[in-house]
C-alpha cells in the first residue's frame, strides 16, 4: 500500500499556508468543492511539486438504501483523473432518504448520518461499495463516521461491521480516530475494542481532528484543536500498525499557520510514541518465542460469517433495500421534518442531532450564498432556522438557499423595503437557467442604465 506520510486537509482559506508549510507530504481536498476543468491554482502548484492530492467525497451516500448515483460516481472519477490521485475516499454513511423506495418525498440531510450495524445494512453497503469500486479508476477507501445517535437493535460492533465490509469487498479503510473518540463519548463505544477488531492491513490512512464537549455530548467540529484523548487513540492505533498516512482535518475557525504546524507536530509525536510501543511489544514477543506474531497481540476474532445464509440474502437485495429505506426515511424525517421519533431512538439525542443539523444547514447556506447574511443582516440566522423547521432540504444547499429566499419573498414578512428589493434582485439573478447578468437583454438594460447615469 502506498505510503502517504503526514498530510493536512487542503481548504481554500488556508491554501497559501499549506503551500508554505514544511513537512506536508500530501493533502486531501473535498471532492465536491473541486471543479476538474478549473482546478485551484494552489492545488495545481502542489501537484507540480509532487505533492499527492486525494479527493475526499461527502455526497455519495454509500450507506443509503439506493444504489450509488451514476452521475455522482462519474463526477468523482473525473476529479480523481484531474488530480492524478492514487486513491479516492468516501464515508460509510447515508445522506439522503425517501424517494421511490418509500413512495415519500426525497429528503437531504446535509450531513453524514450513521448506518445501522445490521445484516441488511451491511449487505446493501457491500453491494453499493462494489458498484462504486467498479466505477472508479483507482482504489476506494471508506471512512467510519462520528455519530450523536445510535440505532436500536444493532447486530454488530463497529469493528466487526468494518471487518466484514473490508473482508467481503476488499475496500480499504480510512480510520478517523477523532470519530472513534466521538463515538466513545456519545455512544459508550471503546476505541481500543474497535481497533482490536479492525483488519489493520486494510487501512489506507488515518484522519485526526478536533472537537468539543457540551452537556455530555462530543461535537466533531473540525474547528478546534486536536485534544489529547484523540491523540491517545492515534497512539493506540500506531502501537498496532504503522498507518500508511495520517492527515489533520480542519474545516473552520482556522488558526495561524504556526498553530497548525504545532498540531502536525503533536500528531507526529503520537505516531512515534505508538511506534515505540509496537517495537517494544515485538521485542517482548520475540523473547517469548512468538516473533511470528509481529506485535505480540492476539488477532481479533473474525465476526461470525453466517455463510449458509449470506448467499440467500445476496440473491435478492430488494427487500433489504426497502427495509433499510423505510428505516432511514423515518429517522431523517424525524430529524429534519419534525415527524415522530421512530421507536427505540433516544429522543433527547435525536433533538440534539436535529438542532445540530439545522445549525449546520444555516452555516453552509451562508457559505454557498454569502450575500444572504449581508442582505438580511443579524436576522439571517434566526430567519433561516425558523424556515428550516417546516422546510426540509430536498436538493442540496444551493437550491436550499434559493428556496429560502423565495420563501421570505412570497411570505411577505420583509418589512424593510431595501432588504426586500435586494433579496428579490439576488433571487432573480440566480433562479433562472443562467445568471440574469449574462442574458443579452439584461446586459443591454444594465449597460443603458450605466450610460444614462453618467450623463
């Protein structure tokens, strides 16, 4: 497996700093934020210097009930080719639900939501991963996610679920140690147990990120420094195996470059500590005549294979897909549309997750349509959160921004005439098949207006 070394998540806000940062062997870019025909100049320069760039997808929804969308897979493949990447990564999560399998409106989460660790979900995920593998030009690695909520009636631990996934598909794993810590705080899951059950040889690389705890809930924010417990999980992993690559993720609240460099130093320190423990364990094993074991640790038992029944399950996945679709649609609808909480879920945690989704949705809409907070001022967030309660996202953040603006205009609740006029102009500019400013009639009208104003 290719050695990547130490890397950092490339983001436009820190592009210049990343280019100047010493000791960065590779970078990871969010795939959906990269246009193959117009690569950011920073990424082009990094590639020219021989720095590996890995596209990291967030919208496939491989853990969803439906088969992966062919258009999304083709777009991901285009980014791989444009960046000359040796592999591509995605998440073990679902991001949308509803639609034809449930005869209900399609809903978008705008977030990575956990897959139930059941046989149905595993069978569907394995087939979805195989479909993606066949469509992509390079190896695929999939990432474990952080979660605030747990599904009732799960049949496997996270380690067992990942072991079977890798065993049955050959997919590589992107292990996020920050997510293992998050699930430890939020769901009581032991990171050491998860690591002991993983197929370590399948690890492609590792994510490290920061977060914060509030009211007993850990929020995987990617906007805070990496805490010591996350570094401890990284050390534990490195005491078991030498990961091919490790990457620092930071998505918001970017610190000075010197602080990012210090965090990278802490990550290297955690890796070195783990490597020393691994070497010591190997020496002890050799002294006991067990050098063949490598690390001196017992291999984790493989989960039960259930082989006689697997062929029968895989013969027709349609029933499993429909059962999974109904369960995921019910959960997502409760989170974003205010429908009743499905039986077995923690209502308090579901409420925390729902508020987190609404807040993230408001933040992302403000990023993809930065004019809206400017036009609406301090009232933007309050207005958007009020709108989100009764209006689930159905077609991505850009459509969401247009729908929000259209709702404010049609509801007639904008008392300030200036705000109403500016918002209407913004909505008209972006709601058509092409920007109004690029349409011949609009260009002529604006040019005429400029001439008249000069007189």
